[in-house]
């Protein structure tokens, strides 16, 4: 009887038998180097999913993390289109994206105009490394430009990196001078 029970457990754990796998605990999105006095406000989120269209012209990456113990998250769509341009869209997933905007406001030491994350904040993008067709297998590095053709006062740049083998989405600063404009672009 005991052997049958152990065999059933072994088979069920291999085949999943309807049991949900335990979710990975979310990590803090901001872990500055304590040796630096004024570190960059670069963040890392855990990738929950990567979904691409059939031709890999557009891929949606959903990611989450914690900021001071509170859940934050967003969806980043690489290959998004707007006005005949391809780029990147940072999309709200609801309350977690609003919390991410608040976290960035705190990290950037600047206040966003609103507490709501933009439903779909589009930016131009330049692929620096990788191939969108291999996004699930190889790192992707993207230079993101907000308001590329707009007024200089609204222009901003940052980097977004997808590291699939570590399941990490990074949003990295290019220059502290862009912090206010980034918040304006991401706020609704």
C-alpha cells in the first residue's frame, strides 16, 4: 500500500496532476549598490510571461516585482505600432502599474502629474542587441526614446532589457536629467 502511495506521488509530481506549481516569490525591484552615494534608479522585475504574435513582429512581456514590499508591475510591448511607427509601449496592468509609477516617482525624487499609469505609453525604440524572433531564448537590449519628434522639454531616453534565461525585465536610466520627462510619459 505504501509503495502504491509513493508511486502515485511520484507520478503526480511528474505529470502535475492538476496541482498548481508554487509561484516564485517576487523580489524587490530596486537593489542599489550600498557603496554608491547616488546610484542610478535602475529597476529589475520578474518576467511572468512573454507572448508574441505568429511572425514575432510584436511581443508582450508581463513583469512584476515588489517595491518596499508592495506589488508593482506592467506590460511592455516590443514592436508596438503607433502612427506608422514601430517602437515600445509601456502598458498599465492596473493597480500594480499605478504602484510602479509611485515607486519610480520616489526613486527619481520627482513627482508624477497623476497617480495613474498611462494605459499605453508609446515610445520610439532602437534594438541594440538581440533578435525579437528569439526573445524567449536570447537577451534583448533596447534604447527607448519618448517624444522623439516632440518638444525638447518632453524628450527622454531610457533602456529596457529582456533577459529570458533569468526571467528579468530591466528598466535602466540613461541620464538622471530625463527622470521628470519619463514620469510624464508614463503617467496618464
